[in-house]
């Protein structure tokens, strides 16, 4: 594995968050193809995903990462004793990672932050509240600002609300070249999607569902690994180079 990825793994290992290393690496690669671009993250928590994005952006010379979070947690984080407040830890983690010069935090809801970002977006990462209405709202508000050939990535797609929005996005014909890494699912914005793109993306979505089902099953490990390898082979056949910018 590349030295920089190992270094980031090490950097984020003690940062509390909800991202696997594979998902982090996919975010890193997506960020590292945003030449001079702007990245928007909705839902930063304590900065784990922001660090992966930030390190990729640094490599690409991207301008800014807008990290949007009200920092009081989503519904599933609240209501367990003391109130949630993640901003201090977020700030510390970003500073320790040496990214405070390119990460601009907005301690706001995604709705409040929307008018503050004027630039076209290269990469939109949606990982805020996971109920259907919130994910849909985040997508509706922010995706029109994503550039043609820019990416939209969703985290936690096995969550019913997230999966439903992704499934609807596939129907719009405004995205193509879908791909997934663990529970991260991402697509490229386009004005040229054709029927074949739609079929491929729908297949990718079904593959991702099968991947999660295999992961969650109680079959022996060797069976799960073999099944996941078969799924990965199909994933490669459908989209062999997900981290390449094509025009
Ligand atoms: C699943 S966590 C994000 C995890 C983070 N991306 C990571 O990898 O560690 C979801 C975050 O979304 C934030 N959130 C929930 N609803 C939001 C909203 N409407 N606007 C902004 N942030 C929101 C919560 O405060 C929480 O920190």
C-alpha cells in the first residue's frame, strides 16, 4: 500500500467516526482528482472523513473543503445523557492533521450553510442525517451546484433513507459511472447519460446491496470472502476505473 495512505490510516485511527479505511481511501482518491476544485462535506462529526478528503485535496491542489455540521449530532447520537457537541474535537483533529488552512467549517445545518457556498462543487459528500427526507433535502439543495463531471458520494447506503435516495438519483439520468466501496456509493454528474449507463448504474446498485447482504450474513468467513470477491469482479467489469476523470 502507498505510503501516504498508510500515513492517513495511522492519522485517523484514533479519530472517532463511522468510516472504514476502504471508504476513507475512496474519499481520498475522489478528492485527489478535484484539481483546483471545491469539496463540500455534509456531516463531519469529529473529522474522520474530513481528514481523508483533506489529504486527497491537498494532493490535488483543491481550493477548499467546506465541512458542514451543526455538531450536535444526528437523531441516533442524541438522547443518551449529556448533549452532543463535537466541534471542539473536530477542530483539534483537523489541526493535528495539518489541514486547518484548507478546511472551512460551517457550524450550521446544511440548509443554513447552502447560501454561503457560491462556488461550483467538484465533490459533494453527503453524510448528514440519514432519514429519507433529510438525505433527499441535502441532495436537492446541493447537487445542482455540482459541476458536470463532478462527483456525488453518499455514505451509509444500507440505511433505508439513504438507499432510497440513491435509487431515485439513478432514475434521474443526470449521473453515471456509479461505483461503491463498502457503504460509500458515488456517481459522476453528466448531461450525457444513456440507456446503457442507466443499466450499468442500476447493476452497480444491486451489486452494492448484495455486498452488504453478504457482509451481514452469518455464513462462514471463507464463503463470505469468496462471494465478495465475485461481486468485486462484477464491479470491476461494470466500472474498471472509477477514480479517473473522463470528459
Ligand atoms: C454519521 S455522522 C458523520 C460522520 C462523518 N462523516 C465521519 O466520517 O466520521 C452525521 C453528522 O451529520 C450531522 N448532521 C445531522 N443533520 C445535519 C444537518 N441537517 N446539517 C448539518 N449536519 C447535520 C450530525 O451532527 C453528525 O455529526
